[in-house]
C-alpha cells in the first residue's frame, strides 16, 4: 500500500515480508537433507552411503533376471530419493525394465526420474530412452514428438538409432511423409549397407505416398539429398500414369543421368524408351483393330469393306490392320502394335463386346484416338481419346420415345423383351425415357430368348390370363350362373364368353426390342388375343369395330428396335406372310440400304460396284463413316500429333455419312438422324419426314 503522499506505508505486512525473505535466505544457506530410513541426513552424507550400497547392488545385478534387477534398482532409488546416486539407479532400472520387455514400466520410472530430478546431468539420455519406450509401448505419436525435439541434442553416435526409431514411429502412425524425412536423415548419418537399407526403406514408403506428398517432399529436400532418387522416380511413374509424358520423360531422364548406377536407373531408362514409343506417330497412318480370325472373323471383313469404300483406291493415307481375334487380350495387343510399332494417329475397331472395353482402355492408356464400332453403352466414358460410331440402345430408345410421345402424343406403354443383354438394355433405356418424359409403363413382360409360345404372356399383358382380377368377367360369370342351371351348358357358356372377352389395352403402344424371329411369333399372338395394331389403316380398324362390336376399340402402335431389320421375311406381306401381323409397325435403325437419301445411295452404289451382289449393313456403313471422318480430319486439319487429331475429331460437325449428316456429341459419340421404318401394303419402307412430323401414324 502507499500513503496519500505516495511514500511507502509501513506496518505489519511489510515486516512479515522482510522476515520471510530472511528465512528463505537462511534456508538456502543451510545444508540440504534427505530422509533415509525415516531419518533426515545431509545429502552429501546420504549420497556417500548410497554410492557404497549401489556398488554392492551393481555387483549382484548380473546374476539377477532383468525384471528382478529393475525392481531392486527401483526400490534402492526409493530408499535414497533425492540423492544423485538414486537418479542413476532410476535410469538403470528403466533400462532393465525395457530389457525385461516392459517398456511401459520403464516409461513410468523415467517419468519419475525426470520429474524428481529436473537438473539430472543425463537428462537427454533419459528423455531419449523415454521416447523409445513410448514407441515400444504403443505411444508412437508421443515418442515421435519427443525424438523430434531431442534429436539435435543427441551425440552423433546416437543419431542413427534415433533416426531409425523416429522413422519407425512415423510409419506406425501413418505419417509416411515424415517417415521419409527421417529415413533420409538416417541415410545421411550412416554409410555402406546401413545407408543402402535406409534408402531402400525410404523407397518403399515413397511408393505409398500421394502425388501431392511426393511433390512437396521433393521440393523440401536439398537437391543432393539421397532420398531425391526414389522421389524423382516415383514422380516419373505418377506422371506417366497421368499421361503427362513430357514431365515423366524429364524426371526419368534425371534419374537415369544423376544416378546411373542406382537401383532405379534401368526402370528410368525404360520409361524414357516407352515415352519415345508412345509419342511416336505417323500422321498418315490409320490403324484398324478388328477380328481377322476366330468366330467374329466375318465382322472384321465387313468393317474392312466399309473402310475400303471410304478411303478408295488412291487414298494418301496408309491403312494398317491388326487382328484382335474378337478377344480382350487380342484387342490390347492389336492396339499396342498399331500405336507403338506402326505409329497410327487413329485406330478404328473394337466391335465385339469381348474386345470393346479392353481396346478402349488400351487406347486411353496409350493416348491414341480410338473410334469404337461397338454398340456398348458408355464406352466413351473410358476417357477423352475414346470415340464411338455405332447405333446404341439409348439412341434407339430416345428416338422412338420422341416420336411416340413428342410427335404422336402417346403416354402409356407396354413392353415385351427377351432376357438377354440386348433386350434388357433397350427395355431399360426405353422405360427410363418414358418416365423421364412423364409417361407410364402399364404392362411389362420378359421372356427367355428361345421361347416359342407367347400366348400366355400376351394374355397376361392384356388381362386375359388372371380373370379373377377382372370385375367385368366376374359379372359375366355371375350372369351366366343365373341363366344357365345345367352345369354342362353353363361351362360351355363360360368358355364362349372367355373367347369373346375383350383385351384390356390400357396402353397406346407396345415396344418389342427383339430380333425378327421372336417378333414373328409375338405379333400373331397379339392378333389371336384381339389386340389390333393397324394404327395406320383407319378403314381396317373401322371394319374390325363393326364385325366385333367393339365400339371403343383403339388400335395399339407396335414399336421395334433395329433387331427387326435383320430378317426381311418379317416384312413379307404376301398372303400367309408374317408382314400382315406387323402392318403399321414402326422400328428404328441406324442404316437402311434401300433409302433414297443421296449420301446413302452414294455409299450403297459404291459398295455394290466393289462387291457385286452384296448389300451393306449398318456395320459396313459405320466403318465407312468412321474412316470418312478420320480422313476428313487428316485432310482438313493436318494434325501432327494424336492430341491434335483427337481435338479435331471431337469437333466434327455435319459430316456427310452413309445415313446422313453426323456430328460428334459432347460425349464423343456420333449423333445422327436415325431411319424410321414401317410396313405398309407393299412391305417395308422408310417413313417420310412428313409422316414423322405429323401426329398420325405412317403406313397405308
């Protein structure tokens, strides 16, 4: 406190503070004592006693098991607590507890040592041992933190072991980047086999690191750090995987040149060689990877025929063909040969399901533009170098639903499809399109591809199989029961009523994504069950209404996929032919050789001239278009690299193809106007633009 005039104020509190200071000074000057066996003894005297007893104890220790010796030492330190000798005994006890396989007990003893003797002369040694025991007892994070703070204070002889322990702790807690730092330090402070072992361990850990961690470590280490070698090699491999060939080549060359005798030099040289092959390109070479042998040989021949028509006899571009055998491994080998050996700037092929995925994956790995002729959905998702030029199920479904719902105002649909990939894929795509546009699938029936009897499925679809669910039928049965008491006559009346029972066609169209063979069986089954499909023949529908008495009869539109066009007999409209059951039906296709479109006629005529008596299919037409687009890009853009070709192909618009104009869509799948086919009194024909735009059905 102070007086009002600011001078110190005396009193009891001031005198007490002075007395306390005098007592403290007296205590500091008094000799320090420790309690030994219950009696206070000056420290120096107690330590003399402790040293004599410690010498006797040390003589006994070699004959004792480590745990017994540790316990004796710990008890000794307790008796002489506060003496320098007791602190040495605690350190020795901790060492023996660790030797006994009890690092946690050793850590407890060391904790007491460092708490009770904060000025212990060997505290660095004790702290190091505590860090090691922490790691060994499962507290790697604590041990690593202690080693990190202690490392600079350790003598040089201790540092190799300390660095190794720190690396071990870092790996245990998943801190791989930190482990690499410590292993690099270990390599710095060792030599010979120990150094090689440290670098070998570092390389293993580096392989686990992410791209970001490797890049950061490489930047943080000095350029002459020994761990730079595995880090540079790891980055080279990552960049190769990321297809940054320029950076991968730079890093691989660094490894091969800076460490020519190192363990990574052979792999580095191999990467440099591989990149040289990957970037080798002949801008005038078009590759073709197709089956030339095996069960799919005919497909390869068809593709080559289409490509041959596109390139002509005097093309400036060289065609190189490799056999895929229609197999995944064959496709990969063919792609590698075309890219790495022949230097093809683009490859066309990959037609079968077995080879398409592998061909696309290999093309993406090699960074070679690849135009797949497979109808497989999603093939271009493999990567930016993969293109597709073939009619897909989703394209067919989209076109049919657009016509049915967008142009014809239909809302309700029935589906019948085979349980094979082709049918399932198309049915699902169609169903999804219908629901996406707010439509409804009212009936759905699936069947085995080899089924031959479809009447039960049709009956189920139109409500004539499970009659107990129909109220109108139940009412008829009750009425017959009232009027016919005789069992025989009642049964006959019910049978006759069943035959005349109208189908429930609460849908506007039936989609059948199947081949012609099954359609030829399904269509008559629909007719047997009184499902009328003549949507384009009003007079025929009127006649059926009159003869059947079904005043509310509404015809149902038959819709089909390109599988219908594989067998022309489906459209035979002669007496007894299958065509009478698919009159007015509409199916979609990617190509029709009978079209009068100028570009189609040009292709078909050229094909007929070269292959007399043969008619091209969608496969030849798709191959013709793929080769035509490639030739257009090469002539117009003159790309010298595959990347330049890829970008130019992705930008193709309004290419005059065999079926009309083609443009590459955003997913690198060729987009074109499809062919809508229908059946009239004269057979199969292409629908006109007027018919497709009008709200009514085609045919007639």
